[in-house]
C-alpha cells in the first residue's frame, strides 16, 4: 500500500513537473518549425505567470487568468514578431532582449501581488481535495492543464505530419523562398507561429503560478524557459521526442527528491546532476549522427525572410 | 577628464535603481550610510529583513543620518564592485554589504577607500576598515525544533534545504537535536533542492516530503513556497528570514526571523562618534539578532511556555544548542556529554546528527 502511494506520487509529480516544459516546448517547437528562433521563452513564461496570477486573483476565475496569460505571452511574442519578421532584426539578440524585458516587466507589474495567497487549480476544481485519501488526493492533482500537456504531443504530431497546414508550416521553415514562390504568405504564417509560441509560453508560465506552486514571486520560472528551449533541440524538433524529454527531465528531478526523502544511500550532488547529465547524454546520442540532426532541423531556422518578388 | 566622466557614466548606467541614490544634502551634512542588497526588497525574505534594519536605523537616528540603498545588485560579475565604489565615491562613510557574495568586492573597494568603513554580512574576511557580522540562525532553529517535536504526530519532519553548507547543516542539526530532546522518535528527512530560489522546486520537494509522511515541514531556501504548500496540504510549517504567518494563517506555527536594526544603529552611532572599530559580530537570541516571529494560535500554551524557557536559557548561556552528548548519523560520538561545540566547530559543521535522514555528499 505504501509503495503504491509513493509510486502514484512519483507519477503524478513527474507529470506536473513536465507540464510547463511541454507546454512551452510545444509552442517553441511550432515557432521553430516555421523557421523562427525565439529565445524569449523564459520572458514570455514570466509574463504569463504574473499576468495569469493577477488575472485569477482579481477576477476569481482561473479560466480568465489562463486566457489573460496566453494573451500576455502572445503580446510579448508580437513585439518579437514585429521586430524580427517585419523589421528583420536579429532573432537571437531580439529573443534575448525579450527575456530580459519579460523578467523585469513581470516583476514590475507583479510587485504588489507578491505574497497574495491563492488556492491551487486542483483545489479550485475539487474543493474537497484536502480531505481525501492520499492516493485520491494525488490523482486530483492531475489538473486539466496536465491533461492538455499529455494529449498535446499526439495532436502536434498529427498536425505537423498529417495535415495540410502542418505541411505548409514545415515548408516555410525548410525553405521560405520556395514556400513564397508557391504562393504562401511566409510572413503571415510565421506571425501565427510566433504568436502561438508566445501563447503557449504564457500558458506554461501560468501553470507554474496557478497550479504548480500557486503564488507569484519575481523570477519564479527559474530557468524553465531555457530548459524548454534545450528540449526542443533535444527532441530534434519532433513532438513525441519532446514529450519524452520533458517527462524524463521531470522524472529525474522528482526522483531525486523521493530518493533523498526515502533515505536512499545516494549523494545529493549526484542526484542533483541527474537531469542535466540525462540531457547531455541524449544530446550527445542525437548529435552523434550529424546528418540526422541536419535533416531534422528546419533549414531556414533563424534566417530572416525578405520577399524579393 | 574624459575617462573619468565616461567611467562615472558607466557606473550610473550600471544602476538600474540609480534614482534611489539620494543626492547629498547641502545643509547640515547628515552622516551618509549606504546599503547594498542582493535581491529586490519584496515583502519577505533576507533582503526585506535588511531593509527593516535600515528603516529602524533611520527611525532611531532621524536627521543625523541618510541611509540610501541599492537593491538587486548581482553577486556575480563586476556590478557589485562598481556599485560599492559608486556609493563610496558619493560620500557614504559607512557601507553595509548584505550578502556573502559581496565579500571580495567589498574588500577590494575598502582597500582603495581607506576612509570609508564597511560592514559585510556573513563573510569571514576582515580588514582595518571592514567588519563582518552574521547571526546565530541555529539558535532560532533550535526553538522551532522544540515546537516541531511537540506538534508532530507522524514523528517525521520534512526539511527542504538549499545546499549542504555549514549554515544550512547547523539549522538541520539544531532542529533535530531540539525535536528529539522532547520526542526521541522524531526523524528529520532532508531534501536538497540545489538552489536558493525556485518556488516550483521548493514546492515539489515539500510535496514529496509530505507524501512520505512528514506532518511538519520547514525550509532553508528563499521563497515562501513551502509555507504555502503546507497550508494547502494542511500540515504544519515554519517560516524563515521573515515572519511568514500570512502565507500560512492556519498552519504556519512561527518563523525564525533576522533582526539587524540594533546592529545597524550601534555601528552607525560608533562611526559617527569616531569610535568604530573593525569587529566580527555573531549575534543570536541574546542580542536580538535572531528572534521568533509571532506564534500561530495552534501552538499550545504549554509549548509556548517551553519555548520561552528555552529562549531564556539560551540567552543566559545555560543551554547551548550543540551541547553533548551528540552522536552523528553513524552513531559515533561527536560531542561528549558535558561538552559543547565551540564557534569554530559550529561554523565548519559538515556532519549530520543522529536522527537526520539525508546525505551530505
């Protein structure tokens, strides 16, 4: 019985830890598949986290909060899109600037909300949560955003490889000149992709401030945006691999806590290294085959497009 | 001339909060004191407590001082040195650098500004014009351990810790010794999150400990995530740095708080009077540098009285938190009966006592 409880706790905690990485990662994957590299994920997540929190506390409705968070992420992404797509600014520099801006701006608007209490998304949906048996309590912690993150890889897989829109998106990311010659509006498609990425980052940030650790605190995303970016490369731009990477990263983090709590005879330093070691190993395994990496990376990634004809 | 102006310009650009530096008053020069904070002030936490200390200083000395601060100064890179140098150049006569990482920049600027006095928090290197100060956080931890030992029903206390360094280890051992002195069956489970600040990880670690049976959790990290997580799960918690009762009105039992005001007032008075000397201060409950915050109503009166008695004994020196007999995890005697650990051993503490479930490396 006790083992079952711990096993359920590990599975649920892994899913929850992986959710923000998956949501933000999928947004970025779609963005990058259209040929745009947006390094502003961390900043957009922070905007989503603070706006989502403020919106939920102010209106009492987490749905309003989540929608506002997506809009906030998309608004920041729009700034990026205008600068890099219309004005053809450098994508790497603009993305970094976007993160720095997001860190500061989210802190500024959130400053008077630090320390405001908020009940978590699960307690909001199941008010009886804290009185349930431990296993039921654990299962109730799987909130709708976790479900969304769980079905997303399959939806994204289908969209990218089995739909016309997905084919067009990939075409734009592979060769914008060819897509343009075929009559597709490269810039419009890229705008949509960047805005989608921003909205997903905003949602991922709001997951952190509304469900994962319901609170607002400056810089609370704590680097998860960068991990999501790394996971996109780790997945070689494939949705199912991205899901696997996020779960792996979530699992090793949670497994470290569980192992220490259970008193297993393992070094805490070694355990703390695990998620990063796992990422490095997989990256090495993937990039061992240079042609495969090249085949999978969107060929036009990071290259500005200017319609000449 | 050109170079000077350019470097001045660079220094002011380095301060996003440059506007916070007040201009020197022209009439009746007050004594200028500067503070450097590692984080934004916020409403709770390490930096917030230093800000309370600064406010206490201003309230106590009134027009005799101006106390300016620069917040959110990163420890890494050259920013810290530049900001400290700027404060010194602007005529601040006493500068408090309030984070461990400011140690080297403080000493560097102190060397080139011998007339300016510095006090560095939690460091171990001093100079003729650089003092150090810190607090015996473990004394406050010991008191929370007494409460935890009395309140736990599962006999499991969960401890979310940042890094296995002596300052953190002292707290874990103090809590364990105190809890087991009133309830010998207590185990303290330690999880290291390898970061000072990541509310998501801190919360996940607390959730893990709770799922493993802990009904009291405490943290040695910088956010209030553990206290808020405990409130939602309905288990007891303790706050750290600041009073965190409002983050867990039902379940936060009390907090270990840092009170720097009296030190700032005394040091500044000495500096004004010209009697300031480079010193090393390690204050505890007795000097008021460490104090428990308000108690939750859930703490029984008998426990409050027990804590008050222990506080009085620690203040009078009749109770030392690290007094023998103390065994380590392997059962070897670390402190013999009748003896107690000296400051040097406490400062370098790198072993867990019996009753701690966790590993240091």
